[in-house]
C-alpha cells in the first residue's frame, strides 16, 4: 500500500447518494477515513469512498471557500505492478 497525493478530479468514482450528516462532518472535521483507490492502467479507480467523494464533489460545488487542494486523503492499494515492502524483518516485533 502506498500513500500519495492525488487530485480529486483524477479519481473515477460512482456518484452516490449520502446522508447530509456526512456532508457537514467533512466540512467540520475533514475526512476521518482515507479514500482508497487502485491504479488501473492510467486512471485511479475508487475502491472505497464513493459517498465521501460524492460529498466532496458537492462541497466543492456549493461552498465557495473550499478549494480542490483542501482535501487530500487517499490510499493507493497495490495492484501488483509496484513493489511494496513486505519483509517480515521490517515489521514491529513488540
């Protein structure tokens, strides 16, 4: 798993209905859980976070004081084309 900054506009997702409490929660405290995406050829596909991305889309449309760069919280899951450190020696042994 790699964590990288991805512009929201580059993530492909299904707009999904969400509860207004999610909308107001994101405005109040931001994202509590990361958006998970995978790199599929040259595009990022949302795996988990369609409702959060839908709420972010509406926030950016409706709230003029927010900008696209204000929200960054994305995890890119390894789809097998990049090397990740899965060495057992690097893990916490406590």
